[in-house]
C-alpha cells in the first residue's frame, strides 16, 4: 500500500462504528482479530459485508475493504454482523447531546443572547443531521443484509432446481425399470414350462424390484420442496415490505426545518437581542422520536432477514444429502438394469445353444429305443438305420472311400464338441444369479 488506508466497521449489533488503520498487506484474519478485541464478536462469528452484500473473502488481504476513489470519510464502510444472532435488539440509544444543546433542551424557554444562541443552534442542527445520518448508515447495513440474503437465495434456488431435475430423472428411470422388469417376469414365467428356468435368477429379479421400490424414497423431495417454496414466499414478502425501503423522510424534513431556523437566526441582529430555543428543541425532540420509531422498524425487519438467511443455511446441507441420495439411487437402478440385461442375453445364449443341440444330438443317446436317425445318415426303406459304413459297398474307388472316412470323423468331432458345450451351458444356467 502506498498510503495509509482506514476502514470503518459499523457494528450492526450495537450501531457503533469502529475504525482501523490497515497495515500494508495485512490479512483479513489479522483485521478480524482486532475487530474481536474491539467488539467482543469472535472471528468465527463475524460476517463482514460490503454495501453490495458481498461477504469479504478470507483468502484476500484486508485492503479489499477499501474501495478505489475518495467518496468521504465513511466511503469505506463495512457492515459487521454476528452470525450467532438472528434477533437484533434495536433501537439503540441516540447519540448524546453536547452540553450546550442539552442545556437548552432541559429548559427551552430560557432566553439567551443571539450571539450565543447561534453557536447552540449550530450544534443543534449538527445533532439533527447526525441522527438522520446514523439511520441512513444502519439502513445501508440492512440493505447489505438483504442483498446478501438474495445471494444465498439465488444459490438455494439453483440447488433446488438441480435437486428437482435429478429427482425427475430418477423417477423416469424407476418407472422404466419397473415396467421393464414386470414385462420380463411375465415373459420369463410364460416360457418356464418349455424353456429355461432358474430359481436363483427369478428370486434375484424380484429382489431387484423390491430394491427399486426402496430407491423411490430418494425421489421424494416433497417436504424439502415445500420448505423452500415457503421460504421463497417469505423472502418475496420481505422485499415488498415498506420497511425494506428508506423511512427517513420525516427526519429529512426535520433536518431542513432546523437548517431554516438557523438561517433565520443568523439574519437577526445580535445587538441586545435575546431569544428562546423552543422551536429548535421541538425539532430535536421530534427527530429523536422519529429515529426511535424507524430504527425499531428497521431492526425488526433486519431480524426477519437474518432469520430467513439462517433457514437457507440450515436447508443447504439437507439439499446436499438429498442430491447424494438421489445420485446413489440412480446408480443403483442403472446397475440393476445392466445386470438384468446381461442375464437376459445369457439366457438367450443358452436357449440358442440348446436349440442347436436338439437339432444335432440323436435322441438314442438319451436312452430311447425308437429314435430317428441323424439327418446326415441315409435312411433305409424298412426304417432301420444302416451302419454308417454301409455306404462303403457302393464305393467304386479309393478316393470316395477316403472322403467318407473324413466326413465321419468330422461328424464325430462336431458331436463331441456339442456335447461338451451343452454340459457347460446347462451347468452355468443353474448358477445364474
């Protein structure tokens, strides 16, 4: 830093301002320690907001409090909130009167020389202006709290939309899964009498259906959605509230009247002239009463803002949990869907293999006496199956003989491999889970 920088902290819990000279490259945590010593609010409970509602970034230096440019002594105002409190006990006591102003307030009818009265009324005007400015700064702090709440609410809406979208996707996948597995179970039961059956697989599919019903609990976000919608309505009402807008018109009018009175006093000749302060004291009393009223309304509204913000803070982790539950349920449904499809294709493979084997394997191997011959063997007119080598009598040369032998060997090798595959597939089909 090339020049000293001063930051002013308005403590919204006490309506008091504390100022700090920033050290070069001082960290925000170092500044917070100094704030804790002055205000008693621990560093963990401090929330420091700029007038835009942006919370100060702990990763950046304390100089982030200071805005470029010169706008006045309070242009670098930061608003301090205590995160451990959601109810602020305003209004607070008004700023104290100077001795000379307090003197005329105690007895407004007392006659004072015009020359002396000018000094007293000048301080009175300064006091009235100060009351209005105190309110303006506190209102700006309330506005910062409102802007901060809206930032939190925007994040809440974003997370809520993600949750609703994820829930709808899960519901669609569950509906598809339930329809698919019901159809698969119906078709599976229909073919059990003449096709393939596996009690383990049937049990596993029914367990999948039950588990999918349990996954449906994750898509139920109705309670959370209702809380978010109710909170959203509450925030909208707070934005519409008249207390969300500046209520200092009465004090501004009283300020103008006090200035006008002082100007009239200045035009009067000070020679041997005396006057009372009844009109000025009346303005002072009315300004104090007006400030007391608007501050009461301001801090009541501020407490509602902070209450809504705390509700959002409490809701965010619940939405995170709901999103994680939906994600886990979604993954579970997709895994069950994939597993079931793999099992269906495995069943299809077994069915195709058995169908092929029935067309190739002779029933005589299964112990029956009267079975038709394999399609590759010639038939006799009497219906008896001749020996495979009977065809050798019709052979006229050695070349045809060799060809027949090779064909029979090929048939034998094919027959052996088919038997082995059938045994393996039948064993594996009983182990389908």
